[in-house]
């Protein structure tokens, strides 16, 4: 039987506010346990939540960025359940009237075609605390520093049809929230994580199959692996005569498998009701328009502009626009050199990205600032050095040995463009390889690469490759 996979993602994005959603406690990461939880976060009797205005602003930014409706009126509700790291016995969230509804974004499907993924809603809520088990023998500890941290939960339509599509969608959301500056998207610190709802159905069937929810996936790789495992598990279970049960599952990355955590709750299990301590959030039209005016150029628009304005490859434009910082670096280099924009793109996504990854650096911490890379590319453009020599120069610049001009001068790396000097080396190579010369003249044209290599070897890579080719072909055709 042929099966179709149906996936919906719930992405939890920590908003980049300095204080929590309903209290003035800090949201800074890494503090000692329970040092950033105030009486509101701890659920003490008599204390009242006060909404942080900035979270409304950030949610509205996201809604506008994904072409969604920002609700003029939204309501906070209490989601009631018991868990040790939830001191109030309920979580303040949004249920029937969320702040953002009916958005969309586009990803590439398995065939490389553009596909729309609907966004059902994005609602504001507070995070719970954290249970700690490591290093406590048979006990568990509770750290309430995260309690009350503002989250924007982004819920997709069940429009995703593969693990790769799920990752593409999640990456797109990740890029957008970072572009907007509403989240740092740090997955290691829990700022960006997702739950995946996965089901399968026979190809052509309209009704959805029974879904399982995989909780707290905190890396793109784990999202793909967990979904693929769950799909195989469900198909195998059904084909063996069993039934998928609606449940919550955890992904064990060490064993690369999902396992049952608890039966899946329905909305009525949480006994939602409007929070009596919080007024409805009413947003005026002029506030929404002021937020719209703040929106930066978004990734899709920037990518299209890069292709049209700089005439670079679409794949390179996609890589260059994965973050605002990378895009800004590229544009700064392109503005500071006469070198072709495609050459700039090649170096930013190639040598520079490789060096950053190797040293675990962000582009803002690059050892080679944009102006210095522009200087290096200018020297390729004006034929002072070859592309091959430029890589040596870049390595020296990365190591802190100076600017491109300083490295070229200190190491004597200027390209040889003197035709007579190149001719002398070419004559030497031809004289030393009579057999290959005869083969070339007999029609074995591909041997030109051998001769070019020998000349470059003799000149330590400093001869101008174009001139070498031209002179070699002229002399070998005699």
C-alpha cells in the first residue's frame, strides 16, 4: 500500500524580551537555579500578572511578516494541568482568541517547487519551569527560572508531507524570527523548539489518520530523524494489523527512536477558561500600521532582490539571506570592490563561511571584516593575484597577518603578468615534455591541462592562468 504522510508543527519561540511576559523578572539565560523567579512566577497568592507590552509588539511583527491577521482583540486563558514545574497549577496561554491567525509561508517541496504551508495561528503564552534529574541521585529538582518566559507558539496547518518539508518550514520560521529580532533562535538554550504532530493515511484518502505528537525537538536534525522514525513506526504498526493511538511521544536521540510518554490530551482536558486577572488585549489599527512600518526587508524579498540586483545564482542568494548579518556582510563587500558580485558571493558562502564554521564563529566576529575581504577580491579582479593564490592570502589574513596588500607584498605573491617571463617558462615546459607535445599535436587536446599545471608549478602558482593558456596554445600549435 502507498502511504501519505501528514505533519503539522507547533513551534515554540522564546521572545527576546529582557523581562518575563507577566512579571519584571529577568529572562537572561544561565543564572543559578531559582534566582530569576519572582512571586508572580512562583504563583504566590494575591499577586497579579501584568502583561509585557513588548510581547504584543513582537507577536504583531511576526503576524505581519507571515501575511497573517493580527487580531484587534485577543484573550488570555488558563490552561489547567498539574506538573511539578508549574507552580500555579495552570499555564497562562491563549485559546479561542489568539493574537495571530491565518498566515502562510512558502518552502520548496521534494520536487523543488514552491509550496504553501498554512499557519493556523500564533499565540502568546508563558513557559513553564524545568525539572532537573541529572546529578540528583533518585531525586528531581525544579528550576523555575524559565517560568513566565514569554513564548510565541506558532501552529502550522497539517500541510506538510515529509520530514524534509518539515525541516524546511521550521528553518524558514527560524530565519524570519531572527530577521525580525524577536528571538535569538538559540536551540541549544531552548529558545526555539518544536512539537511535531505526525500521522499517515493511505494515498488518496481524505480523512486524516490518528496522530502522535513528538514533544520538545530542539534541532533540525532531530526533527527530521524523529519524524522519519515515527512514520516508519506507524506504517509498520498498521500493516501488521495494529492501530495507532493518539499519544504524546518523546524522541530518544541516542537510540534514534520515539517512545510513548503519555496519552494525548484533548483541549477539554485542560479546562480552558478566560484568565480573570488579565483584560482582553485590544490592538488599534494605527498600532498595527506602525509595526508594519518597522518591518525589515524579509528573507524572500531580499533573496529575490539579490538575484535581480546583483545577478547572482539563486542558490547563493538563498544562503546569503539566511541571516540579516550575512546579507549585510555580502552587501558591504560588494559595495567596496569592483569585483563581480558572483565572485563576492562565492567567497562569502565558500572560504569565509568555511573559516567561520571551523572556528565556531558568527559572521559578526569574523577575523576578516567586510572591507578587508573586499580588498582581497579587488586584487583578484585587477589580476594582482590569481584565485588560487588568493586562498593563501585569505588564510594569512584570517590568521591575523595583515591586509591583503600587506600579505601579498610580504610574501611576494604578485601574479606574473609579464608575457616574456611566462613565455620563458612555457618554452622550458615544452622542451622538457616532447612526448606530451607530440600527443597534443596529434589531437589529444585535453593535455593542455597538463601543460598549464606544469607552468603553474614552475611559477609557484603566480603566473596569470589566462596568459598561460593563451601562450601555450599558440606555441603548441606551431
